[in-house]
């Protein structure tokens, strides 16, 4: 069979990794794909650097439109990122009947529905393993390996930057701002880290996983997104004393009322495997009704780990490019006509457990008042930690862990607790998942 011809858009870190791994592992890849995979043209604004990386044997252009419009190209790899020009190029490639491989989670989270629809109409594949958790084959697992299951929930550490920051905060007892600066100095965090630290990148990935886990359109616009910028080092310490680690989790859960789709700092028991995922590593835990819990761990970013996912998609396309589309795995894992419009629940309706930190006067009856408010709201306390007041202080911290309740119940209870004269300032509220 003749080699499949690929046009690469963007030869930055991941593009260079893709080029290197394809070249190095060419023989193994051909043995698997049954045909060669040939990068025929590379588009990058920095043509000099692109020529340097490709060694001068491959055509390099600066205008990516030339690639998506070239009749001899079968597959376009989009590694530009963002939703601007990348969207235009992907849609043009599809319109020109080219298969697409993309690592662009932002694009799919925002415009996935439009892109997958266009691809289906045109009979081409849009493959996106590299868009979620880098080198971890979680898309393959959800779309193919777990298709026997009714998936109940997915919870993942799917942003390496924030996991690195949280690991450092816990290890060194430092505050968020200090660790962020250090992470930027070491190159773990971008100069503009907003997408990572505000949870947006994780929400892009969680939205994609949610769609393929439950068979719905991609609904990033309905996701609840809370990053780690307000997380205090003291809460990491108290959580540790109570047997928990705090991780930025992307969570999606199917309930009788709808789907939970949320990203926020989360306490998880420190004896869970996923609680021990440290540094920039990623991990995704999937709960299926037949298989139980399965855990996927690995590098969520970087040149060759992400290239590993990009090339796996290329191999799939090389095998299936000429097959009748009916034999392909549907983009969102479920047949398009079987996609459901299950609602994403508002945050007030989600059910989880909570960590509360309160600053209180150290006097009789304070704890009784607080526990009465929780009892009246049918919120059961799971654990409690009370600090002795520091020398000369008349106030102290109380930390409460609750059993599961609806978010609107805890919010109402917190408002009542904050109204007590003996409670100083705001209650710090974090969510807690047992992941059992
Ligand atoms: N910025 C992402 C992270 C990697 O920190 O995990 C790319 O998705």
C-alpha cells in the first residue's frame, strides 16, 4: 500500500517530537500501520527553524493554507493551538476531505460539535488522542477499551502545571504565588499561566472526556471551572493532617438528574493511588459498572509523550483511511444519532463532601452552634480538627469534613455559620471526593 501523506501544521515542541519519533520508530510504525506514514510538508511561520528540525529534506512553507489545500495530502496534523486560525484550517482541511489529527483541546472543547459534524458529513476522521492527558491513551480507553461499560464517573489530574504547583506547595509548605514564580522560572508554567492555573485547560479536557464517556455533545460552556489561585497553603496542611491531599481534579459524573462536569481543587484520601500522582504527571481514574475502577497514569505534556498520542492517531488513520466510515469508531464514541442531550447540572445541584475551615472565638458553645446549623441542614460531620489557640490569641481554627450533601445545602449552612457572632470572616470551603 502506498504511504499515507501527512501535512504538519506547526513544528513547535510537539511537532518536532512527532517528526523525531516518526523517523526513529519508522519500522515499528510501518509494521503496525501496514503502510508508511510520510510527512510531506510542514507549515510554520518560523521556516528557518522548521528546516533545521526537518533536516532540509522536507518541503517547508510559512502559509498553512497551502498545506490544507494541497490535493496530495491525506492527513493534516494541527499543532497550532487556540481557536482562531486553527479552527479555520481544520474546517478547511475537512472541507477538502482530509483526515485531521489535533492536539488542540481548546478548539475541540469550544467547537467540537461543529468540527465532528463537518467531519462526519465529509466522511473523514478527526482524531484527538493528544488533546487529553498528552501521552496517556485515555481517549482510546474511553472510546474503545471500555465500551462494554456504563461509565459512572471520570476524575483526572489532567493539568501538569497545577499538579506541579500543588506538589511543591505541599512538599515545601510554600504559598501559591511563590511556587508559581518558581514554576515559571523552571519552565513548568507558561509566562501567561492563566489557562492552567484558572482550571480552563483542565476543563477543556474534562469536557471532552465527559462527552465520550456519556455520549453527549462537548459542553465546555456548561462546565464549572475553579482554579488553584485562591488555594491557601494552610488548607493543604490541614488536609494532610486529616489524611487527604488536595489535587486539581477534572470530574464528570453521571447521575439520575444529569451530568456533573466540574474542575476545582479537591481533597482526596492520601492512600488512593491518584493522590500520589506528583509533579507534572497526569492520571485519570475511570469508574465503569462492569470493570470497576481503572487508572491511567503518565506524562500529560512534552514533546515525545504528546507525539506518542499524535502518531497513534496517525496509525489509526493509516489503517482506516480507506475503510467505509461506518466501520470507524465514532468521534464521540457513540453513534451520532444516539448522542443524548443529558443536561449538565448546575453546581448548586451537585452532590459531594466538603472541607470547611472556620476562624472562631475560643469560647463555650461555639462548636455547638456550628454543629446545630449543620444538623438542621441534615449535613453529617465526618471528621473534625480543632487547633489550640496560638499563644495570646483568643481565636482558633476549626476544620470540619462533612459527608455528602448537595452544594446548595452546604452553601446555605455556610451562610448561617458566617452570620454567627463567634465566627470571624468567611468560611473556606473545599470539595472532597472519596473516589472509592
Ligand atoms: N498546559 C498543560 C499542562 C499541558 O500543564 O498540563 C498541555 O495540555
